[in-house]
């Protein structure tokens, strides 16, 4: 199907037709005023962070260590399904909602628990504008069990000090977490600022 052709499902899909993982993905794509997700890497990592807060979602998405940290084949399939249903689209690398997807995301946001909406908004806002290396550093040093087989770990390791400083300066993490990422004591990290 051409990405510009309307899906045969357009306008027929309701919130009740979606499974919980599809709903979470729509909430994520609709968060932060529907700003685009800059690519699959960010989508995978942001949904991973959300799934860490919601065990059933984590079990359903079944993240595994992969070439760039945690990865879910299931999430890729869900995105494909949402695209086929005409609710999401990829423009080059960017992932965004369609008009129909935005309507469903708004409905989901109204129905969802306020704390859940706040969590999804926070995760997207904190991670969407990170560079690839900043995002990977945060994920790798927060979830080291997800680095097995990573092709990026050596490069991230070489930059860990500067990435920790960058994450700290962007107010994404506190000084203790930044020191952990940098692999140094807090007082030493503070002197490096």
C-alpha cells in the first residue's frame, strides 16, 4: 500500500478495537502535542521506559537486548499495524500520528489515568530531543542487562563522561545519576562540570 493511500480501515477504528499496547503507542505518539518521534530508536527506547513502569506491557512487548539496546519485535509489528490502519505514519525516519490517529490518541488521553498520561508525556519530553548517543548512554547505564550484543556500547563507553555532562546540563538527570553514567564519584563528577 502506498503510504499516501488511505487505509481501508480509516474512520472505522475505535478505541475499543485497539489492544493495550496499541493504545500505549498511540498515547506516546500523541504526547507532547503530537510531536513526532525522531525514529525507531527513540520509539523503541521510549516505549521500553514506559513498559518498565507497567509490567503487563513489559511482558507483552518482551524487550530483549539487541544491536542498540532494548528492542521489541512486537512493537515494530504494532507500529506496522497502526500504519496499516491509517493511524500512524513514518516520514523518512520520523514517526507521527495521522489525523485519525490523533483523534483516537486524544480520546485515549481523556479516558486514561492522569498519572499514566503524565508518565508518557514526561518520558517523551525527556527523551525525544536527545541525541542518539545521549539516549543510548541513558538507557545503557540505566539498564546494563540490555547491552548484550550492542554494536554501540564501545562508542558510548568512550564518550560516557561528556554524555553524562550533556544529560545533566539538559536537566534530564540529576548529579548522582550523571556521576553513575560517567562512572565516577559524585564529587569528582561535580568538579568536571
